[in-house]
C-alpha cells in the first residue's frame, strides 16, 4: 500500500492521541476525545477541524469567469469579489464530478475548494474542459493548510486574534486577513450546520494557526474535532457528502440540490442532460427517513418498499447525536419518495421499518 | 484499563464469566473504549445456536457496526434486553452490562480462554 498522505497538522494529531484512520489515502484524525462530545461541542460551543486534505485549484486569466461558469452548474456570473458560492460540477450525463466551493477574488482569479479524494480527478477534468479558454489552472493543494472553526462561539474566539470585528464577514463571503499574525483567507462558511469560519493558510503556518485558535478557544470550551464528528454534523444538517449523496452517476437534481443548478442561465457541462432529467421527471431521489424499527442504517444498505421490492440504497445513516433519533438519507425510486411512505431498510439478515421524512433533521444556524 | 481478575477473556475482546456449563458474555473495557459511543446492540434470539467464532450480535457505535463473536459453541439461554434501549450502559459499565448467557456444548472448549493476566498482555501487544 502506498504511504498515507499527511496534512501539516499530522504531528499535532498524533501527539494529542487522536485516533487516526486512512481517509481516502490520507492519515486523518477520526476522533479526538470522542465523537459525540466533539459533535456537541460544535453545536453548543466550538470545534476546530483540520481539513487540510481538501484540494485547492486556482483559475486565473481573462476567461476565468466564463471558464468556471462552463464547469459548474450554479451561476457564478452573479458573484462579486469576496463572495463564495457552492456548486456541483457535472459531467455530460448530468452525473456529479464533484461538489465544490468557488471563491471569487476577482473576475480573473477564482479559487476552487474541492474534495480531497477527487483532487486529482477534478484538476484533470478542469484542465481538459478549459482548453480553448484563456485561463491558467493551478493545483495549489499542497501549498494550503485548511482549518474549520465551527460553532456558536466561533466568532467570539476569532475576535481575539484579529484586528477587525469578525462579524463584518457575512455568510458566504471572505477576506484575506491576518489571524494571530498569519495571513489567511478567512471565509464565513463550513460544513456543520453551525455558524463558523474556514481558514486557508500557507501549509507551513497551519500548526501555528491551529495552536493559536485552540488557545483562544480554551476558555470557550473549544474541542479539537475529527472527521467522525464532521460527518455526523454535516449529515444532521442534510449537507451532502460526495461518495454518499453525490457521485459520478448521481445528478445534483436527484440529490435535491436543484437550487444550485441554474438551468435557465448560460450553458454548462451537463446542462442538456439535466434539462432532460427535469423535463422527464426524476426517476430517483435522495430522501430522508426515520427508523421506526430497530437498528442503525449505514451507507450501502439496501432499501425496500412495502412489497419487498428493492428500491434503492442508504447513502448515510446515524443515530444522530443532536436530533436524538436514528435517521438516514437514501437514494430511492421517486415513486416511494413521498413524505410518510413506509420503507424498509435491509440491516444484515433483517428488514427494519422506516418512514420517509424531511431531510432537514437539524435546522442550520447560519448567521445570515 | 480495567480487567477484572475473576473473569476469562477472548482475543476478540470479550469477557466471559463461567458458571458451570453456562457462561455470561460481554465486551471488555478496552473494547468499549475502542468502539466509542455505543448506540445500539442487536441481540440474538433466545434458544438460537451458534458455533464457536460465529457472530452472534452486532454492536453499533455512532460511527460503525462491529460483530461480536461466540467464544465457544453453545445455545443462547438468555439475552440482556435492558441493552435494547440503553446500549450506552456498555460504555458506562462494560463488566456490568452482559449481552448474552450461553449454555456451552462442551465445557472443555472453555480451557482455551485467556486469564486476566494473559488478556492484559494481549491488549498491550495490540496497542503497540
């Protein structure tokens, strides 16, 4: 097996005794003190995540805006400098190459944050599909450390380390600023359903930034958090995870991300296929469900209808810590997707009862 | 790490309390700590028969499902129904939270279980 890749914070995780796992080829902390404690810390106080494994790809040049808009399904021509926007990026069949965050520095400089496991695939895809445009595509992933400071105390914690009120940075905007003397791209964004910030710094400064944030948060009950809590937090807020709710063969419409697909705007890769999908009606959808029977639904478990016909697959499921229920997301036939439909989840040898319900297990607490 | 002297152990991190030909089985402090927050235990039916090393229960932590294996062949005579709605008891008190009681087919099979000292050594090796 190839050696696992390490973020600039690997030494800090190992010294702190975090439990490490192989996450898509990266040696990453899955938990520090305990998944549920970390999850609660983010909901009630604050948590700090190392997400330096995420990829960063920059597009510069005079056609940058047009090129990015051709790549992604959302309409990034609506963005102004200092804004960020979430968008799926599709293939010609309408399947999802990746979902990403677009940062607009200016009209000729876009910074794309992409999933770690998709970095190589995405960069190749972006290079291939921006041929003919006056753009330079640079994979900057190794240069950047990325930290996510999440939770209701995030703004207070940050205010000790900056010389401006962090409240000035509105939801889904960013600035290049100094935090604890380190120059970072600071955005009000995250993947937990809570208020919070994401910070991008030079890789060699990531350890110092981590320590400064942990120290500033020590009186506010901050906990270092692993990828385990990151997944339960994003799941409760119904934020999709690539590889679960999205994939090369799952369209953003099927995933319920239609508001990030601007079919009326300019042409983009996959638009024709998505228009057709919309016109013909979706054949399958990501739905939420709540277990009424016993057991925990997990990624990959089969889903059946009342007549025992297999109708899909669980994409994510948990005994959700904040929600206090066992709930899941599943990709199933649209015919069984109505709220209140009785479905059954294949859990090992048994089939356990569940009801289709809203995906909004937890209401997001963004500061808009 | 809490490893009571009066119990026997398996390399699958179960504790076994022997009472004649009936054994009480749970998971060790080490196992509950490794699993993290336990949210559900899938219990077998009473009277079901299992071979040695066969999975008889599944313990679900927030993150993952883990099979629990029979230390010796036998028949389930009782399950701890209290765990159905309170699986977290295993985290709080792993040696007080038994999972099943099993009538063993052959008492000689119990000779292969580890003593507390042997199990402690086994755990220390695993942690290296």
